[in-house]
């Protein structure tokens, strides 16, 4: 036992009585205990030890082919009232859900060990941190939670001996049966239940389940925010660092931006970019009234395919030690890993992600994937070459700007600033991306993803927008400025106009200059835009002032289509929320319509 907290002990005993494991092991976080678990997982074949010279401390894990990603259709928010879950979440009455799940958990761990994992989301001792306890029958979960959270006995320091404020997480891989797979959040009970999955996104309950779905609900009730946002710092040559939070839907370069490498023009002047977080931010007003952010996580759970020395060298270097790779390919010649776009040399002697021995060159030439498209690496944040010196600051970092973004071929300009916090909330609420060839279904279909939180908001999104508005009232003139970016505008041939990657810093520099009141802007129907000459294009091949003018153009007809289009338009999306849509959002939409009409 690692704690005398009666609430923890009673709940764990309940779980033991329900799941009936042969053995219970409390995870204290010691290296001795973790080594024994690693050795056991390697001995049973649950994990494979990789080349310890080339990839020291690295392990490989393979999930079943039916268990390779988050399952949104099996993910539920169980609040007492259906309207509190809202139209964008799957809902079931909590009592009904428990009645369905409990028989599935009854005796599910017979013949297995139950691991009790105490963990802290956020630095130990941070006033912004929260405690969770996950029980699981998976060593893979234990080893991943050690990377992704502050795991072990120390986590109980924040909880103390009497508090009941911890998130309860029950996970069993059971039979990994997709027909009986459920990932369920009970926000009003501070509880998460996951069964019949062994894939990280469904079973590392500190991640999306706690850090976003449960925490967003906690934040609403406690006056803070849990957001699907990266946190980065830009340090100027004088040694001053300003911090930005940014939210993007998937396939929009979020991790690449979080670990951005400055272009030569800025690097030579002495600018540096620091990564505080690549995925999740918890934001809370500080004693000085400004908004402060922590990354509640302690590692990166990144998508492997597409990660390489060109797209994201910092992420690649982060994976070189102490990392768990899931569903990538193995190069049999040297017992290392490979995935699509790592380089142009697939291994001849390869084990593809399902475990089949293949000639990797022929296999990929035939259009097959050696690594699953959603294959992952779980890597310690401390490995990252650009990890922020403030990463473990218990008070977090002060946020100057919040950036929203999406993948739009024509509609959204390169960058614009909201008129104020209320308008910025509106800008976040109408966020959207267009499907690419890589996504299932038709190309160019608009998918709304407000604040990039659509799959992760633990309560009604209408109430979530109201919470944003309420936070703006609390922050007042100390609130960060809000912006929207789009790196993905295309020309008439479908080619991207803006170079992206490290050059996105040029846009971030304008954003920070606006926050500091150092540059003017042009008022447009959608917000404030840069004067084209204020975007630094020095050293960019093929990008001229006219290119920037084109990237900043506002097509009124395209925006009006975005509002009125059936099914995927803003009006149609807002209509889903009925009476829960804040009056301010209706007002903001009306004002946009008027500004566009005047501009025609």
C-alpha cells in the first residue's frame, strides 16, 4: 500500500472484489519494480526488446489488428441528463452503463495481476495538477503511464490522506473483443472505465479520457480550462520568452509546430523555440490575473508515420532512448524500427506491424504499409532536444496568444486576429478542416472541430463555449489575444502556397508582435489581418509580397458558403445545439453575416 487515503483504498478494494485478480501489485514508480515488469513483458512476448545499442531502453509492442486506434463510436459520456452530454457525444444513463459494464468486469482479471497505478497529471506539487489512480491488467499500460505521467508513490503527495479528489480509472484488456469494447467517462463520478482494448489511446486513461474529457468538466466547475492544445515558447535574442497555445485538428501539423525549428533568419539572430507540450494544455488564471498553462503530461504519444529528420527532427531524436514503439515495423537486420516516410529505404528483411515477415521493399512497392498508419511512439519529454526549461514549473507559463487552425484550401487566410475574446471564442467554435486524400471518404469535405475538442469535450459543447465566454469575463484585459492560422491554402493546381514547417514561425512572430502592440493590422470582415509587408519573407524562395497578399485575401463568397452550406455549414452545425447555443455565439454569427454583406 502506498497511501493511507481511505477513499483510494476503498475504491481499489471495490475494483479487486469486482475483477477478482490473482494478485494485486501497487506501482511505486521505482526503477527496480519497472525493470522487473519490463523483463516479465519481454519474457512473455508482450513486449520485444529492441537493439539496446542503437535504441537504449526502447521496447516494441504490437496490438491486435482490431485494436489500433481510438474508437469514437464506442466512447461515451455518461451524465445523469442526456442534454449535459450534448449532441456531439455518445450518451447512456450512468446506471444503465454500469449495469452493462459490471458483468463484463466481474472476474475479468482471474489468472491475472491487477496493477494499481497512482499518477499525477502535471508536475508534483503544482496547484494546477490533478491525481488519478488507474487499475489495469496490462504491463503495457504501466510502462506507458510511467512515460506519459508522473507515476508512482509521489503522485499521492498532491492528494494527501483525506481528499477524495482523484480520478478513478478501471481498465481491463479482457478479450480485446471489439464488439464489447467501451471507453466510458462518468464526469459526475470522476470515473473512467475502459474494457476490451489494449491500444494506448483507449487504455492510457490519463491521456484523452482524464486530461480532456474529465478535466474539461472539472475545469468548467472549478474555473479553469482543459484544452487540446500545444504549448510553445519563443525566446528572443534578449532572453525573453513568450508563450503560445495552439489547437489544431488532426493532420494539421500540431506536433511539428510544437517542436518547431526556427528558420535560419531567426536562428542566426539568436531566437530559440521551446516545447512545453505537444497535445494538451491545462490553463488557469494566475495570481497576477494572466492565464497560465501547464502540460499535464510527461511524455509524447506521437504518430510515427511521417515523422522524419525533415518534418520533425526534434520528435525523431526524442524517440532514440527509453521509448515504446507500437505497431511500427521492425528491421530484422539490426532489430530497430521503421515506418513510412522515416526514410526512403524500407528494410528488405522486415516484420510488418501485424507480425508477418516480408521483403519490405517489395511489400511497400505493392502499396502495402509496413507500419500501421496510426502506429505510435511513447517517448519521455525529457528526451526532447527543445524541451522547455519551464516544463516542470509548477505554476505553468503565462500565455500571450491562443491560436486556432485548420486545413482549408481557399476559405481561411494565412492568419487573422479576432476582434476580442468573445469573437475569438466564435472563431474557435467554427473551426474546421477539409478532408484530404489520406482520410476516409471524399476529398474536400468540411469537418467542424471546434477548438479541436469535438471528440474530447466531456460535456455539452454549447456549455463549453459558454465556459470560454465566462473565462473571458474573469480574465478581462489580461486575456490572451486569439488568432486563426491556415498553413494549407492551395493554388489552382492544388499545391500548397505557404512553405509551412519551420517557416510557420514567421507567422507566429507577427502574432507575438500584435500581442505586444508593435504592429498595426488591417480590419477585414473576419478579423484583423497583417499588412502584407509585416510578414517576414526574407530568405523564402518563390514567396513574394504578392504571394502574401493572395494568402491574406478574404473571399466573401467562400465565407458565405461556409455559413449557409447544408449539413457542414456554420448555421447547420450551430443548429444542433438548440437552446444550449450561447446567445453570444448567435450574435457573433449575425455580426459576421452583416460584415460580409457590407463587404460584397
